[in-house]
């Protein structure tokens, strides 16, 4: 566990946002407001936003964020291809 208060705070915010987003996506999917295809598009758009805003990232933060989203996307089915 990080002992630096700034790092601890940033980690807590990231965890909170991630958990809230995941819960929201599951809820929207469960009530039929978001299809599996739309869910993939949302994650793909999040990936695009990260890639466009990363700049020079010596900390590897963006690299790790991209990896997490790519893991969430899982394998791409032909029927689920996401358009740009």
C-alpha cells in the first residue's frame, strides 16, 4: 500500500471511478439500456480517449490503463467490430 498521501488519494479516486463505471455498465446492460455491442463501443471509445491524451508518459500510467481496457474488451467477434 502506498504511504504517500497524494499517491494514496489518486489511487483511491481511480479505484472509486473504476468501480462506479463498471457497476454502471453492468446495470445498464442488465436493464437492457446498453447492448453488448454498445458496451464494446464505449470501452473502445475510452481506449481512444486515453490514446489521444497520453502524450509523453514516462510513468507508464497510460500504458497500464490501455491494458486494462483492452482486457475488458476481450476478443473481438466479427459481428462486434467497432467502427471509427
